[in-house]
C-alpha cells in the first residue's frame, strides 16, 4: 500500500476505559473521540493496538455497558470509508464478532506485518512477546482457551462483568507506578523481542502498546521500536506520513 500525499496512518492504544471509575473514564473517552475527529480529516487508516477497555467480554446477546461515544464515533469513521483496525490486548482479549458485525472493524489476536511506502512494520499489542513473564504467558493461554471463556459465559453478566472489573481495576492500580520506569534495553522485553526479530528479517518500525511507557527507541541505523504509551495519563499516539513515523502527545 502506498499512501496518498497528505494522508497518514494513526496508531494509538491502551485507553483502559472503566478504570479507575466511570467519571474519569468518561473524561478520557471524550478526549479519544476528540482526537479521532481530528485524525479522520487526513487519516488513510487508524490502528488501535489493544486495551481499549479495562475489561471486555462478549456474551451471545450482551456486551458491557457504556462507551457509547467511542463506539459510535468508530462506526461513523468506518461508515465514511476510513479503515479502522483493532489488535486485541490483554484486557480485552475476550472479543468475538461484535466489532466486525457492528463497527466493520477487523480484530486481530496476534501481531501482523504491514508494508507502506516501502517501509516494513511489525504491529501488535505487545503482551506475551519476548523472554520472561512466564506466569502471564501461562495465564494468557488459559484465559484464551474456549473452555475458560465458556465457564465465564455461564455466569450471569451482572456477576461476571462485576467480578472481572473488580480484579481488573486492582491489577491496573497495582501496576500504575511500575509501568512508568524504563527498565534498560537489556531488560525491556519488547526491545529484546524486536532485536530477535531483526536477526531474522528487517523491519523499519516495531509498534506496540501494552507497556504504558511512551518510547521511541533506535534499534539500529534503520530500525526503531515505538511504544505508544497510553490514554490514561500520557495521551500519546504515533502517525506515519508516508516517509517518517512520529510519536506525539495529544493536546486537547
């Protein structure tokens, strides 16, 4: 794909709507909607890299309450012909077909490779990649299993979503501070993973969310790792204009 002159591809992630409470999530939701309204003016495509919600589960006939402004804006954007892509995060991994059917948004559960204007991209949420974090990788396999999702689906939504929101909020509050420290390139799992990938094939850009730490890191002379930060405290995003990729902070 080659971008038309003046068009951009936008990347953002980790809204975690629902945490720590409804009121603050509503403020952040309005910021995201305002950003999307501006981005759509020159967007060739918008890519959301996971954890849009702090918890999401699709029952057969029920989805979590709220997020009306954001979901409506995404439907409006795709209806206008601008593609939106969603990569599942660790907080919204229990997606089925709601986004595809209602919003016309493809949903991907694993990272994907893209090429725009002869630049190669490796894009995903970022959870479970690289060495270490074996406990989470094991839990991820359990949570993504059909059996686990079936057991959860047996619960009434009032119980299931309420219980999940309780534990999800405890997890996010616990990691709010530790997420904001750069661990060093020899301990940052996504940097290690990116370098492992580069040993096999070339990519100009690795773009991930999950880490909650806005970062533009040079891997070598021709390759960079970009972490998008979040829309909890940073309000950061990236865009590719056809020749270069930029990491920016949204000023409402």
